[in-house]
């Protein structure tokens, strides 16, 4: 009949469309974001949850992300002597004579850290470490500020790599400068010793001393001073920060996070390349990177910001995939690193916390801002915010991203396979001399119950074993790669074949229940399929039937609803179904279970290497 043909066509068109896909993707992304918040990763752009799964490079700041950002001064160099400091011991050095006297004044005064009401030091970790060591050496910052108040400041910037503060003294004005050894020592023309200021200064020897300290993993900062008869009116750093008197070096230790080494190891296992980016001395960066496992060799290559600036984009792209550590890098250079890696086809996650990091965070495939120490500008530009500023959190987020992508693939595998089985069933029946196997009501019912609860429950599927033991998927890889489209074709045909076999057997044996049997076989075989594809390789019995309780419940509810359409009399006229005998139901269940068995055999062949899937 023309009306039946029209209704069947419309019903089949509706069934062919995986209508639950938008809901499943949205729910999956939302659940992924919710789980990541529990792991201290706040997702700001929902699609980033899925993108995380294909990250191939994680470019991370060192301080506070790979390390604890809890600075402790452990070594001080002045007047040719290296003094090891011990916390909570007040006899660190002979600090009442030069150059220790002026050096400790600089540590306490050229410093924005302060004591709160309970006597605890508050401030940026590096500054707090300087104040702590000055206190332990017996200097009181409040008293010093009364005697030598601050008058002016030239703040730190990433180009100069130093800062200067001006203080009033009885003899005039004294300016204290601190910064990286290269930036400060290069501006020094004299050195302060126990016998006074010396004109002879060996800048090369001083820088070698700083590098020797940095080789032990210390973050080294240099201190210098200059006396002025009156407060300098100039605001130009180059006119002020010159002709300095060298005071000494302070070496700070920032211990690596206990979980960072394991996270780096997990990255490598997952085919992700961890890269460290820091403003510290190359020797410091090399020592920490080797300790964390980012560099396999303690003498591994470290590219400095100066080297990076010399290379044009094309020359840098030729080397970028061999560099694992960047030192003395300006925030603006991060965007050059991001673009070079992206031009090589990599998917890049980049961390940052400052205003200058925003362009790199925005350009990266996944921009990661710091939640504790980051600026509002960086957080606004980022796709994800680390609430604990921890590198391991990025790795957890990547795991969730891979897990999410797997679940979306499972849904599409399930939805397209089941929808295709309905199309094959309707299409092939006339060629086999069979009447229309399904009515429009049946098609819409199957589409409702199978694309409903079971499909949505797939979003709750736990991560597969070894999710972080495989390489990231290629960015241009098709969603249907790795044998997925072949699976959808042969399983869809198998379902249709089993359905038509049940129909043909009942029809030719003279049973009036042939349509109900076809209806039941197709519905239940789809439920068998959803249980079998919970893992692409592992058997259902190894992962556990109840390891996804929502799915187990959804399958059970759907099966009971299907039985209700057959055995609850009120539904028989609605669905045009008839009561099946026990033997007929057994035949339906046996045929449906063939789908489960066939998919389990496919997975066994995969595990044993009898069949091999490529990215095609």
C-alpha cells in the first residue's frame, strides 16, 4: 500500500539518523569537564575536553608546575666564598662584615615579601625565600625599613631580567639591583670584598661560579648595588643599572613535585612529548629536567632564548622536535614554539600564567592557565585552568580526553551499526521474496529504545585499560579509522541477516508470528551489540558485566520494555505484535546472541594478532 510505503520510508529515514548524537556528545563533554574539575582542571571551552585526547606535546613552565614553587635559599656566594645555608639556624655566615652586611641588607630590602600579623612570611615564593634567609641571619626587615626606607623602584621585566630599588641612608641613596647572573654581572664594574670595593672584577669567573651553582639544580640570582648622592630622576633603566658593585649570588632550590616525575614518565608512555620552558639558567633547567626524566642525559641539549631569537621560523622548525628544554625564554617566545610545533603537525598544550603568555595560550591547541598564580588575562585566553598549578593535572586531563573520545567512538559505532541493520533489513527483504519485515511503529520503537537509554549510558563507560599506553591519534585521522567502518558494515549485515533468517523461518513454516520474531531479533541483537562493544579489544567478561552499571541497567530496562510489547496485551494492538511461544522466544534470543559472540570473536582475533587494524 502506498501509505505504508510512505510511512515506512519516513520511519526508516528517521531511524537512519543517529538522533541521540548531539545529546551524547554534549553529555560526554559535560561529564568529562565535571570529572576534570575533581582532578583540579577547570575546562573553560567544552570542546577542549575532546581535543586533550590528541595532544602530542605538553610545553610546561618549570616553576610551580613541575616544581613545588616553594623556594629555599640553600647557598650564598660572596667574597670568593660559597656558604651553605641551613634553615632555622641563625649562624649562617659572618653577616656583620662586608660584603655580607650589604648583601643581607639587599636580601631584606630589595624585596616585596612581608610578615603578616602572625609572623608568617607572605609574598611571591622567590622573594619570600630571600626574606626568610635574611631573617635567619638575624636581620629584621621592619627595623631596616625604618632606617633605610624605599624611595623608588624599577620593576622587573623579562627583557632586562633584573629589578632595582632605591633606599635612603645617612650617607645618601643606595640602589640594590637583583636579577639573573648574566643580566646583573654584565653591568658590574667593581666587586665588594671584606677589604672594600675592588676595581678588578672577573665577570667570566663570576658567571662560571653561577653556572656551577646552577648545575646542582639551584636557581641563581645575583645582587649588586650602587650609591648615589641624591635620588636619580631618570626612569631609564639603562642609565641607572650600570657601573654596579657586585655583592654576591644566592642559590635557591625549588624541589620538583613528587608526582611530576611519574607524570612525565606517563606522558612518554602515552606518546606525548613533555617540554620544559623556564626563565632560569640553562644549567638549572638541565639539572631539573634530567631529575624529572624530561632529559635522558644530564648533558642534554638546552636551547636558550638567545639561541631561539637568532633562528628564523623555518630554521627553528627544523630543530623544534629535538628540543626538550628551553631556558632564559621570554614569554613572547612561547608563541614561536607553539607555531613551530603546529607547523610540524603536532597538537600542543602550552602553560602560562602572565599577561605576556596570553597570545601563546590562545594560539595553542590547548592553552593551560594557572589557577593559583595566574593572571586574569591568562585565564581568559586559556582553554583550561589548573586549579592546583600542577603538571600531573594536565596528564590526568589528557587521560580524560582520550577516555571521552573513546566513548564517543563507541556510541557512533553502536548507533551507525544498529541504524544500518534496520536499513539492510528493509532493503534486502523484497530481494529474498519476503514481505515487509517491520512496520513503521517497529522501526521508531527500535530507534527510540536503542538510541535512548543504552546509547546515553555509553557515556558512563569507564576508561579502557592502557588508555595512556598508546600514542595520540593523528590529528587528521578519520573518526571511522582503525577498522570501525568495516565493523559497522559487517555487523550491520549480520544483524539484518539474523533478522531475515528468523522472519523467513517463521514465514515459511506457516507461523503468523514472523513479524514479531523479526522485530524481537533486531531489537535484542542491538542490545547484545552494545554490551559487546564496551571495549574495542578486551572481552566483556574481563572488564566486568557490571563495571558500567548504568549501561547494564539500561539494557535490562530496554529488554523488559521489548518483552512488554509482546507479552502485555494492551501493547499488542499498538505494536501489531503477537504472543511468542517459549520456543520461539528462545530462537529469537539465540539468534540475537550470535551478534555478541561474533563481536567477541573479532576482539579475540585482534588481541591474538590474527587481524590487524590500520588507520585507513
